[in-house]
C-alpha cells in the first residue's frame, strides 16, 4: 500500500489515480434509482422502467404490470391512503 498511499497523500497525481481506478469515479449527473411502491401488490418498482403508471388526484402511481394498473384504475380509492 506504500505507493498507493503516496498517490492519495500528495494529491498532485490526482488524474493518474482516477485513471487507475475508473470504477470508483463519481458520476455527478447520474441519479440514483428511485424505487416506488406498487400500491396494488406492494412490489417495489423503478419509476423510470415501470411497465404501467396511472395518475390519481394529481399523483402518479407506478405498477409492476398492466394488470396492477387495471386493478388500481377500477378502484383507486382502495389503494390510496386518505
Ligand atoms: Zn404489482
């Protein structure tokens, strides 16, 4: 770890360090996955890749499958709080 400590220690060779470890590079523009709960079955779905979504009372709900959306659309009150 001697040579590595030297790289991190001085800070002068920052570029070289990044080049050597691309896996740990930060990606500032990249968002973390936002998981939302399917109100029908309770499964967690990624809102960017959710196969179905529905709007109710100004809020968007995401579903794991079109079948869940259908169940929600038929009776949204059953699945929403309040
Ligand atoms: Zn579902």
